[in-house]
C-alpha cells in the first residue's frame, strides 16, 4: 500500500514538474517575441501605388494574432475590418484603425495600454497593403 502511494505521489510530482517546465518555456517564448515585436518597424506604405481593391493581411505571434481586410479606393484607405484579433487584453488597440483611416498612414502612434496589439494590427495592415 505504501509503495502504491509513493508511486502515485512521484507520478503527480513528475506531471507538475512537466507542466511547470512547459509553462515557463511558453512564457519565455512569448517574452522573446514581444521583445522582438517592440523593435520591429511598421512598413512604409505609399498609397499612390496601391490599386483600388480589398486586401487581406495577417500578422501573428504566439500571444497575438490579427487578420484584417483593408479596402482602398482612389488611393485612400476607406475601411479596415478586423476579421480576427486574438490577444489577452488588446481589444482597446482596435481603435487604431480609426487613426489609420483618418491619417491615411500606418506610421502612427500606438495605443497606450495596448501597445503590442496595436502594433500587430498595424503590421497586419502593412501585410495587406504590401502584397
């Protein structure tokens, strides 16, 4: 009976160690990706070279994924739809699309408090318009 309890205890302990190890590894990966994200530059977009149409763009990291649909008419961004935005607490970042449309540029300030998500949204828009 004692041997069985010891085996169960050791098994549970090994499972906990494995889960903690995977968790720490995932957190380290996310941290590295967010650090790299902060150093990335948003691409320059020359709207005078963009033809009328609707363009799809995607950008993703382990923690954040964004898919957008960008419509251009007469060399102006007329609408941006966020088709998917997977993030922890980055919903306020979605307001950045209004700034992009107003300024007709993705070279704009990021949303405070949602820096990473707003940057990923801009990178997805850049992906759409750089195809």
